[in-house]
C-alpha cells in the first residue's frame, strides 16, 4: 500500500486485497447518485462492497453536521473537523474493509477537503500535509461538470435550494446565495481541474445524462478491479487462500449469500 505521506500509527502497510475507488467532483454533480447505483451493480456480480463519505464517521460526523447548522464555524475549525472525520473513517472503516478484500466506494476523499480549504484561501501546503495520512486510491474518478451554470438547475431541480456552506456564504463570495454559489463553485472547479494532473484523476464528463455517465463509470471500474481476485458473496472461503483476510484471532472469515455487504464487512472486520 502507498500513502501520500506518513500513515497513521500501527497501520499495516502490506498490500491489501481490496480496492479503494473514489468518486469526486463539485457539489451537486451526482456523486451520491452514481455510488448508490454502483454498489448494487457490483454486489450483483458477487463482489463484497461497502461505501463511505465525508461526515459519516462515528467520531466526528454528527459533530460536523450539528456545527454546520449554525453559521459561526471558522474555516480552520471546519477543516480540522473534516480531517478528524477522515482519519476516523480511514482507520476504522476504509482500511479494515480493504484488508478484508472489499471494494470500497467513497463519495469524496481528501480532494474535496483540499479544494474547499484552498477556495477559502487556506495554505494549500498545510492542508495537504494534514491529509498526508491518506492511502493512495486505486482509482479516482472526477465527475467534471462543463460549467458552474450547469450546476444551478441541478440544485434547484433537486428541491433543496442553495446550501449556506456549499455556497461559500461563510466567507462571503457574493451578496446573495446565487452569486456566492457561482463564485465559490467556480473556485472549487478550478481547484479540481488543477488537482487532476497532480493526483491522476480519471475525468468523466458529468454534464451528460446519468445513464451515459453511469455506463462510463461501470466500464472504468471494471478495468480497475479485473486485475485483482474478487471477494465473492458465495458460501465458503475465498477462492484464493493466500488472499483470504485473517482476523486477529487467526480465523478466516466466510462469505455467505444471505448476508448483505454491510453485514459481511462488520463480520470480517470485527476482529481487526
């Protein structure tokens, strides 16, 4: 396994059989929609799959959401909250699942946090250093919108309106939500474009129909995972004993067709 910097303490850096696949992009571009479609599609092929995303950690997820209900959260505090959330999910969700042979789909990774920080004029080197504990993914798919103008109808059609934080209202990019949203999301788009070369994003045009984007994602993800032996959902041990994850108590987890991927992950990682 490779990390961007120094990994968390006590992390086993030996290769894991799982695959880490990141779906990135600006707000409202369709990341969650595609992950919700990809997971059952992969499970139907027999793969063990789990998914995660920003602000979902047991340690910090609820705290971030509660803090963002107000409008007084400072940009440094917000970034440290995001970093805590990421470290907790990396240590307790992502790495154990990869060690158990799961395909991990993540809705955003460190790149969204970096883009948000840079858009708020924070030191880009400091932010990258904070997230240097991150594992380098097997693939990063960047859902790129052609123009910020394409995002506005999506936000309005979703019926949720402009979010205070997604509009950058905390740093005053505009006099109203619309102007601030366009200015802030333009900054995010520019930063994502800049990171494309730095981090090796695989760009997928997200301004097209959901069906066409989904088809491209399926083809690309298939090529990523084909080279690795898959963890099947069929009863019995994994097909390749050398790749079967071993728990702390020395046992090898079994996969059964009656368990969902989420339950299988809990079973597989309970002893890690």
